C-alpha cells in the first residue's frame, strides 16, 4: 500500500513533510470531492427552494450524519460545524462557561493544553469569579493518577483536557479523568485534534460531554472544525454567534432561535470544507484505523529508536511507548530550534519550531521552544532517515559553538 501516491503535493515536491500535527496534506480523493462540489452543486444550503440549493443542503447534512456515525454520536444534531477546534472551544467557553460558572467554582485544565483550550478559560474564569487550576506532569511527561485525583474536586465544574498533547505526543488518561470529573459533577471537554487522525473516537464509550477537532489535521481542507456536545447540554446553551440561519423568528426587539444544530451555525457555512471533511472521513475509513495504527506504530518506534541514538538531542517524550503517539519534540542542546528548523528545511525536511501554542507548557519545562516532528500515514522510515541526516548536518554546523 503506497499511500504517498494519493497525495499530489508529496509527489510534486521533493520534501520530507513532518508537520502533520499542524496540518496534514490532502489526498486526491478529498481534492476531487471539493472540485466536484464546485463544478456540480455549489449553492447556499438551507437558503433556496431551487434544486441546486436543495442538493447542496443534502450533501451538507449528509456529511453531518456521516460524522455522527464516525464518532458514534447518538444524534446527528449533536454535531456542530465550526471553522476549527479553536472556535469550537471558544463556543463552549462562552456559551456554557459564562452561564454556568460562579465564584467558588473551579475550572481544571492540564498544563499541556493548546492556547485555544486555555486562553478562553482565563477570560471566562476572570469574568465569572471562578478559579483556574492546572494538572501538572511528572518526570515522564504524563499526568499521574494522583495529580488527577487531587486536582479534580467537589469545586470543579469544568475539566478541559487534550487527548494527545500537540507538543509531547503524550496520550492522556481520558477515561480516568472523565470518570472522576463526572463523579464530582463536572463536565469534561476533550480536545481530540491530535488524536482523531490516528485513533478511533467513540464519544458514547468515552462519555465526554464535549469533544472538538479540526478537519485540517485529518486530511480535510482548512477552515472546518467540529464540536460534538451531548444533546441535553447543547439544548440548554445560548448561541455563541448571531445571524442568519440560526434563528427561528426575528422581531424588532426580540428573537427566538432555531433548534439544534442550526442554533450554533450562524451565517453561510464553509460548505466546501464540510464536503472535504466528509471525503477525508471516507478516505480514513477506506484504510481503517487498525491499518493506520499499524503503519504509525512501526514508524514512531523507528523514529524513537533513531532519534534516541543522537546524544546531542534532548527529547521531550514519555518513555512509556503505549502512552505516546504521533509527535516527537526535540532540541539540539545549545542551538536555537529556529536555526535547526532552517537547516532541516535546506535539506527538504519540514518540521515545526516554536512554542507550538503551548507557552505555559514550555515555561513548565523550563524552555522557550522546541523543534517538533509530527508524523502521519504518508510518512516512511526514509523520512525519519532524512530527519536524522538533517539533524546531523545541523549539529556539525554548530558543534564548535556549543557550550558543553
């Protein structure tokens, strides 16, 4: 199975693409689906009585049904389209947090959170007089059971947790966190942006109250995201954005809102992105998560092995292989990550450098930034070898300047 052949950019450009944690490349099946949409049934969904608009509506809503089945949601109305996980998380913070938190309540996050699941809660807790607390990592880059149990208390009303860290690749103990939080009467928001490209998500089995993810990290176009929420909670929440298509009746001084899911989908949506996400799901299902995990486990094991041989590298990853997935962050000791990334780029190797929208985590680790290699199904062992070759070049260039 030569998966790389399905990705035009990887055939058109001689690159080693190791930044899928930021954005995955798109298979031709997704690109073809978008082209087909624009060439055959481009119109505003929900807006017209003419056939073209009706067909666009059917395609749009059929994808909602497909996504509900993909994550095993009970109701298709529990699937809300957004522009990305960031917007989904803001929706939850403002529509749920503002109305349900008060002085004395606590919001508990992990120190691993992406800014999008952290900054909104800073604002909401300040506005409501509630308190923001953190679960911190141990020396193995994991959140221990003791930390979970001590931080989630009777005061906790909201828990926000990344399923897989976008910096460390750590797979968090979601099941335990959700079980403890629910026992304490708290709701749980799981950021699945870094997990859903790699593993099956079953929201009924997980029992999270909300999950979010971005399509562009799982082969679909940019600008499309998903918020899943339990229907009984979403029904009680106020809309986040106001405008067209989310209303029932508008009078001069008052408005009533449409039922789910339209209540949270104001304005013309990114129909192209929805269609592309549906095609991306079809592509993932055609390969199957079992095969995806088989490919990635062999690849990540090889990457961990080869990078661990480089004694000039500091690796930020758990030694517990079963709790690690997809992402490896590293630094060449004494060399700035941006310099390393630039030298890797000169070798055609694309990695991310910076704080990865996780400054509190960086500060906790006592560093400013890292290089990050993130892998997906189109990567190969040759890509890992190219990364190692580029790192050796970078180290050799800077070796004489490094203070040891």
